[in-house]
């Protein structure tokens, strides 16, 4: 087969506003620096400066965020089926030679919509899809009931799902999400037409496996954490308990605010989102910084005694947990989702069995300077024994691209039934 020369990365955002966009941008720039011709297609900007610096061809629709569009009717229609996104992506992929190109989609639900599904699968260019969340199956993308603030185990679009208002906003918004999911499954052709799917943690694969197409190749490619080697932080000298991420209900940020207040701990929230006011009410003394640059986030990690990652939903991975470990800062997290795969309870951090204010407050109290130093050192040593670097991530991606282009299973891949793939 012709050598791979061109890669098109597709994502809702071109600016880094979370883990998904961080991975999409970092892999695009990394591949461009390796000499590949890289396109970055996104519905919303602005483009991260690193894309231009690496020579990536950025194609932006410059559309408004669905939540901030001044026309709610226009936003609702575009979220269901973004015809402009489909047309622009089709035109971009039409310029690619299927023999030497691949397209890699990271996300569609915040802007690009199900409309890009048939474009991706019918372009003739080999396609790889990374599951950063659960929008391929669940209407709200999280298997989370925002009304009860509990994990959801209902069958997507089943009777129990359709008859339950689990949306964070209103019942009519749940109806809109159901309509979008129905379009995704039918006209969008996803996930049924996907052939090569990347999962980032075993726990997320367990959640998604029942809804993935039979015969799809499943590739485990953990997200990269490209942190420069540095001496470990002396967390025993720090008194900040740190939260980094979107301030939304499923992230458990209000739970942490209440627990920190109960424990009398100094809490800092790095992020932005709809729960900002609720956090301020629950813990008036907490500091909320808004979104910060990666360098500024690293600065806060270096000042933290402990990272608190109280996600209520089954988070696929949690990049910031690894970023903290790389700096010698331990984490308190829940015993579910991807973070539980990267934390050794009582060795590199602490895992809680329940999302309970009292239990989290007790864990915060137990994170004394001496305990933090011990757990942080162990986290640091474990991380640097086999760091998930961007270089290693790109190597694995290229192997997945090779499988997609040659229509074959690698030895380490999984089929949806759990059996090992074959060469």
C-alpha cells in the first residue's frame, strides 16, 4: 500500500478546553512535526496557536457554541444536523488520496453533529474514531442522571431511558438529545459503520462494549501526558487541595466544595462551567480561577498538597490525575472510571467507595503533609517508570492507522466479544 502522508483530525473544538481537545490538538501537532501533512477540522475556534506553529492546516467553521448561540432555534437545528459541517468536511476529504490518507475523529456532539457520520464513513478515506466520552451510545454522553446526580445504567433509547428526564437543563432538552441520538444511529450511521475504534481505558470499554458494532477493531491507546521531567514537588509544604476540570455536575465539583468546607481545607478550582455559582455558595472561601493555560495549570499542581478528582460519572480516563502524578502530587478519586486504573489505593493516592461529603471530607483530613509526601513520591516513581509520552502515543496511533488502512487486526486489538484480534 502507498505510504501514509496525510492525516485529517476532526474535533468539535480547535481550542484546548478539556482533555478531548488537548489530545486532538497535541496529536495533530505531534504528527505534523513528524513530517505528515495534517489537517485539523473543527466547528469552533479559535485555533490553538500550537497548530499554526506546527504547520497544521486548520479548517474552522467559526460557528457559535450551541449553548451561547443567540438563536436557540438555530442552535437546536444545527446540533441535530449540521449541514455546513458535513459539506465542508466532505469537500476537505475529497482532496485526500484514500491510498495515502487517514481521518481520525475525536468528537462531534458539541458542534459538528451526526451529520458528519456518513461523510466520515463514506469518504473512502480510512477512518479511526476515539471514544473520549459516551456519545456514541448515550444521549447525554455520560451515562449520568443529572437530576439525581447518579450514574445511569438504563439502556440508551430504551423505554426507561425515554421516560426519564436525566438532562441537566430541562425535559425538552432531553427530548432534543433523544432526537439527536436517533439521528446518529440512523442517518448518521454511527456507531454501526465504525470499523476502527480507540478506547482510552478498560473501564470505559466495559461501559461502551454492548453498544459497539460487531466486528469492529478495538484498540487500546491511552491518552498522552507530555510532561517534561522535573524533580518531584514537595507536597508536604503545600496546603492547597486542587480541582482541575469543567465545573459541571458530573465532575463532582460541588461535592468537593462541600467536603473541603467541612474539612476546613483550602480549595482551588481551575476551570469554568455551569456549577460555578453552586461551588461559590457551597464554599465561599474557595478560589475559582477560570480556564488557564497548561503552564498555569502546572503551576497550580506544583502548589497543591493533593489533587481531588471526585467525578460522579464513570470518567474514561482523567488526564490531570496523570499530570499530578508526574509532578509527585497524589490524588483522591472515586473507585470507578479510568482514574481508578491509574491510582493504587493507599500507595499513590486514595480511592473512595462512595460519593459522600463526609467520606470525602475525612479523606481530605487524612491527607496530612506527611501522607501527601509519601503518596506523592510513590505516584511520581510509578509515573516515570513508564511515562505515557506523546511520542509513545503517536507510535501507537500510527499502528492503528496502519490497521485501518490495511483492514486488519493487530495482535493486541480486541474484538467486541473480548477475544484477542489476530494478524
